C-alpha cells in the first residue's frame, strides 16, 4: 500500500527506542530534589539554546506585505534582492536572477533532485555525514554513494588561531579527493557540506579545485550546503563561492542556505539556492528550476516579507552566536587532547573520540552522567567511539557537561 520511496520499517531502531526510554527515565529522575540536572548536548536550535533573534522590528517592517499574494516561481524579487545583498556584504557576487527561494534547504535539495536526476541516479555524499541527505535522496527514488572525509595528523603551532591554544600536533578532517574516483557511472550530483556537519571541516581551495575538476570531467552538478557558512572559526576559512574565478567553472554550482542558520530562525521556513552556470546553460537551468518551483509555490508571504529586515541584521546575530560557539569550542579543546578532539573550522558541532562502543557510550553518559550526546554511528563514522556534541549549549551548562564526560575517561589525561 505504501510507496517504495519509504523505508520498509518506519519504527524506531532498537537503539533509539532504548535511548528514548532512557531519556524519559532520566528526566523523571531530574525532577526530584538534589538530582543531577539533565544537559542536552544535541541542541540544534539557537532558539532552544537561548539565542533567539529579535523578531519585533522585522515583523513591524514586513507586516504590511503579510497579506500579499504575488506568486513568483523564483520567489519575490524584493526577497531575492535581500539575499543577493547578504552575499554582497560578505564579498559575494550574485544577482537576484541567480537566487531561487525555497521553504527550506531540504526543499532546495528536493527541487535540485527533481530538476537534474532520474529515478536510480546517484548522489555523492560525504561520510561521515548527516543522515537526512540519504532520506531526501530516497524520497526521490535516488541512491547515495559515499566519498570520505579522513582524519589527518599534522604538526601545527596554533589550533585554531582564534582559540589562543598551542600544541605540537593537531588532528583535522580533510576531503579524501581520491575517494571520488569510486563514483558510480550514474552519479549526477556531488554534494559538499562546508562547514561540515558534524566534523567542522571546511573545504579548502585545494579541495575545491579538485571537486570542481571532478565535476567538470564527469558532467556532474556541484551542490554546496553552506548553512553553517557564517560560522567559521578562523579568518583563514573562505566561503567556497570566493574560490570561483572570473571565467568560472564548466559545471553548474549551487550554494544552499537559509534563515534557519543565518538568523537562527528555522520556524520561519525560508531557504534559498544561489547558483552559477556556464553562460549557455544558465537560462535552461533557471527555467527548469522555476518549472519545479511553480508546481508548489511553497514559500509563504510572511517569510518573504521578513527576508530583508532579518538579513539586514544578520551580521550582529552571527557575532552573538559565534561568540558562544568559540567559547564552548575552547572549553572542549581544553578538556580533551587534540588526538581525541579534531580541529573544528566552523559550524555548530564538534566530535570527540572516547574509545568505546557508540551505543553503550551514549546510553551510559545519559544514564550515569545525565548528559545526552549523539552517537557517531548515526553519522556513519567508520569506527567506534565517536560522539557528536553541539557547541550551541549555554556555556555554563556546556562546561558542566564536558566535565561530567571527562571524569573517569582515561584519555582525558593523556596528550
């Protein structure tokens, strides 16, 4: 009866069912007097982490257009102009004609999959990586094939420059460009995530050049998920659109972003794609995207009306969030040696290798320490022992949670 797009079994896995039971038990325990407080280190929304943006001024400015109905497959021109100005303020060069509005980044993926792929085609996705990408591909009758991020050891004097910490060595994730060579023949899209969720890897110019060259040689579309792009931890990190020269690559490129991260407002449901295409491909591609978008017209009038006033204040919001991210990142690196806590170049997450079975470790931290983390297997790490923590948590709670995780961990005392 149900579509083959869906998993055959929609029930929670045994592990996540057990995790929910354990969480309910811990929350019940925490309601008692003198109980050890529960700390959620998986929080992914600034709103839930005490970092909401002030919507009052934006709503007052945009309210008059809330009741308007001005259907445009690409999105209202005024909203697209606001997105183009967002890029201009950061050194980018996109015209409103290069912007397509969507209700979310997830919808942007869906539009791209519909416009460029046929059932059975393949999307190249990073491993480790965010599992939602596989789900979105599956819902379009597409398959995912992995390329890999590898852990690299290197000598380094400072890690990172903004953290003010020194060390003889560092560990960071890099793009294994050789793993792209295993791509199946039916590959249509190469997906980069920069900053990467959950490792914090950011694409370097060398990695970018290799990825573009691969797409050009294999007639692939390049899609860059840069929803965490405003939250780089070092001035040395570049947005990937800064790597595009005057002549431009020979492959189409799409950059995905939205209000969810730029102003911490996932509830407003406004995303976008900014795209580049060789001159002869630009108009056919834009027509294809607008054809798909016109079938749904999913972006609401209030969301589009709020784009300009919110994006106009995005720099200030970015600074608030980044201050917290950096503070928590320093706390984490001070608690764990570099070999167990790879360098984060940007984003809202960090990974720590604690050296135990992921499932057992996650459940033990929850039941014994009242700290909720995400297990590494959820992100397809190729070895046990990794946990993923959010850097968004309120700093005092973050420090307390890291202290609880560190106590009893023999690795925390070794360099």
